[in-house]
C-alpha cells in the first residue's frame, strides 16, 4: 500500500502520530519520561503526516514562531518568515532513506505554501547532516549553523542541539522521486 503525505486534522490520525512520536522518542532518544501527547505548539502549528491507508506511519510539526528568534536574527534571517520543523518521526518498521527524503520534500512544500522562507531545525549533528543530504538530493539549500546547548531543556536535557536552516526559497524546482 502506498504512503501519502498530508496536513492532518483528523483526531484519530493525530493520536496515532502522538503515540508514535512518544514511543520512538522514548526508545530511540532514551527519553523514558517523554510525553508525546498533543501540546500547545501542536495546536498552534500544522501537523504533516505520512499515511498508509488509515494508519499514520510518520509525522512532523511545522510550528510558527520560534524560541530561536535571536539566533535567526544573528543569521540575518527574518523570524517572521521562519517556521520550525519539530517532532519528526517515522515508524521504524517502514523507515527508509527514500521515505525520509520524500517526507522532507513534503515539509518543504507545505512550508512554502504557508508562506515561509526558512525552516529552522534543532537536532543532533548526525540528524542535521542527514537533513542536509536530503536537501541536497532535493536541490534545496540547507546549512548547519551552530551548536546551541542552551536549548537542551526539559525532557531533551542532555541531548545535543544544532541549529540548521532550510532555505526554502533558494530553489523553487524541487525534485521528489516517485
């Protein structure tokens, strides 16, 4: 069965996404107390899901506003034209390079349609390098900027955080493999 990508408002699929992110973040990031349930940033942003039939197999949040406004200004980026990609997860049983690349392509597409010029991402250096590889394949500019240890708070305390930026308008012709 094929996987499709969509902005999601269906409560059943959103619950599946919240459950998936809780399970994956607890196991893969070693965060036993992580609560993946709906939070304020979910309500304020948009949730993009990967869907296989009636099942959510991945998701991410496109959040408006950012706790990184100061860092974005330091990079000469307009925080008002920036979103954040957060809580990205794909079911480990289906996770593949192509699926992740396709998902990133759809995050770019939905962010552009919402009028954003930049997408900020906080992630480990390993994940930042992987995002950069996906963007390169999609012919979209991406840069890993800074280690930002001050954003390691709450459940994410102790994890490394690098600020990266997807330059959404750098290339209008994106290539998504079929």
